[in-house]
C-alpha cells in the first residue's frame, strides 16, 4: 500500500515523474532537430566546401567531440547569460538576465550532437554511387533538385542507423541539463528520493522510464529503417 500511495496516491510522485519524462523526450527531440540542422551544414562544408570551410568544420567537430558535454552546457548557460546581461545593460536594464534553461539545454545538446550527426551524414553521402550524381547532372538537374530527388532520400536511408545511435547519446546526455536547474527525469527522481527518503524506489522508477523511452524510440527507428528499405526489396 505504501508503494501505491507513493506513486499513484493523491499526493503521489507518479504524475511529476511522467511530466519529467515528457520533458526529457521534448528536450531530446529538440536537441536532435537542432543537431541535424547544424550537422547537415557541417557535413556540407566538409563535402563541398572550400579549404577554409573544410578546415573550420573539421576543427568544430574535433573540438566538440573532444571536450566533455557538461563543459559545453556550462559554457552555453553562463556564456549566454552573460551576453544577455551585457545586451540588457547596454539597453539600460541593470541586472542579471539568465538564458532559459530549456533553450540552453536544446542548444547545448544540439551543438554536441551536431558533431556526431555531421559524421553520420558525411558517411551516408560517401556510399551513394557517383554514377547517380553524374546521371542527375547529365539530366539537367540543378543542385537543389538533385539533392531533393537523388541525394536526400538515399542519405536518410543510410543515415538512420547512425542517427539512432546519436539519439541514444542525446537521451542520456539530457540528464546533464539538470545541473542548470531543468527538472527532467533524473532531476525529478532525485527530488523525489530526497523528499521521501526512498532513493532506491525513485531511481528504479527513473530507470524503468528511461528504458521505456529507449525501447519505444528504438522501435520507431527500426520501423523507419524497414520502411526506407521497402522500395529496394524484391517482390
């Protein structure tokens, strides 16, 4: 009965934990989307950019993959807040302006994942036969039309397994955002454990919720992979 009241009772922690799990999912999806956009730009710079663009993209991906993710989160939060405070002071506002923690988390996760997604997209591009690109150019396709009809569908198909791995990385790194005050799943479990003095139960509940999220998202990526391969299967 104690366990039921603890999580499902009128004042139970079930709803706050589920809300925190939804926050974790929203944070991870947003970070994946931002990382996909930035990663695509980095991949394009490494594939088709000039010497300066390739060097800059290589440097960015090397740095982001070489520093701890927690350090990136701190730099975004304190650096972004300091920049906002400078702008506010210049506009006549005397005080500290903090960067919203959810936005900070999305940007930090997006930038970190962009370094990995760039490699995924670049690898997906390299497996496309060069003959298809030459045929598209011979048919008179412009760069945008060739990307939409020839490159993008095949790149997405080849990139899906790698993107699934990046998603798992983002999902786990989302727990680090709690250090700047965002109440995601792990932070909610920590608060519940401290309030009730039942750390094992709350961290076990967080474990089960994380496993549920990873299992459902893994099924979604596997479904997407199977669907992307459907046109290439023989009857």
